[in-house]
């Protein structure tokens, strides 16, 4: 775990001071952007920036530094504003920007119009990059359970995989955790639903024996995320908790 923390904080300084792009052959870079309450995660590879959601209260200026010379594709987990707000901005400012997967939950006409600004793109390159969707839908969803429709992704890496459950809650975790094959070796979790009380259940944590770091993209001071019960569960499993509210942009070389 100590070695992983060294990698985190070494990259934190690189994030702002490196002026050259990632050289071919270097390991991917996972960035959880500090955008207030919301979610915007980027995995930077040699040729592409893979974005998982693109919302929040503010856009992160460093994203242009990392992604202006790369292809940009987007995977949306959920249709809430704090997951999709900056699609129009990305269409204008990020080159070759396209949408791989949109939300499964019902969204407003205005949101549909904003999403339509992004051209559709193929998921083939994402699969080649090690991105796998493990979404498992319930047979019935009430109007109050739209978080059960959240898309869930895994980014597989030789040194450990990253789990990105979007706005998934405990009831949803019970459906898709069976898709988490043992060979994924999940080491990093971006907390579902920003670390709300209804997410990151005990059953999921028991299913992730290799998990060492959980990251919350949230604002505890205003919204109460990550919830104290979630943090306690994580610490009981000896999993370190990082938050963008405390650390700013969090970057980890995978």
C-alpha cells in the first residue's frame, strides 16, 4: 500500500508541472478530477483520454493539457446533471470528442439535446484499452430507483484494476458484483454515488479482496459525502479513503 501511495503523490506533482505528453509505452494515468460535487474521471493512455462521466460544479483546466493532443471518448454512467454537465464544453474544447455510451435512465429533453452534441463513437477502441462494462440491469425499476440503471465499468490493468460504479447503490451492487471476475484484481474503487450512505455495501467489499484505495469525488462539507458509515466500512476493511475535497485532483499511475 505504501508503494501505491508513493505513486499517487509523485503523480500529483507531475499533473501540474509536466509539459510533455505521455511517451509511448508508459503506463496509463488515472485522474479523478476535483470538480466539486459530481464525477469526472479520466484515464489517459498514449493515444486517448477515456472519460467516465463529465459533470460537476466546475470544469478542471488541466484536462486540456492532458487531452488536447489525444482522441477523447466518453462513457456516461448516469443521467444526473453532475455526471453530464460539461458535454457541451467538451465538444468545443476537446479534439475528436465522441460518446461511447449514454445514460440508461430517463433524462429530460434539454439533457438529450446536450448529449446529442457529441457524435457517437465505437466502443472497440475502449475494449482494446482494457475497459469493460459489467452493468447488470434489474427486471423492474420504479421511478424512485433510477440509480439501479447506472452503468458500471472496470478498467483492467496489469498492476490492478479500477472499478467505476457510477451512481450505483447497494441494491445495484448485488446485481453486478457477480460479474467481477477474480482475475480483475480490483485495487482502486471510485466510490459509487459519491460515497453516499446507500452505496459501497459490505457484500461488495467482501468481493474485493485486493482493494486498497477508495476515492470519493464529492463535498462532505456541503453534501455529506462520503458518508461516515461508508468510510467506517472501508476502514474496517483496511482500505484507505481519499477525497477530491481534501486532495484536489488525484492522479495514479496504473
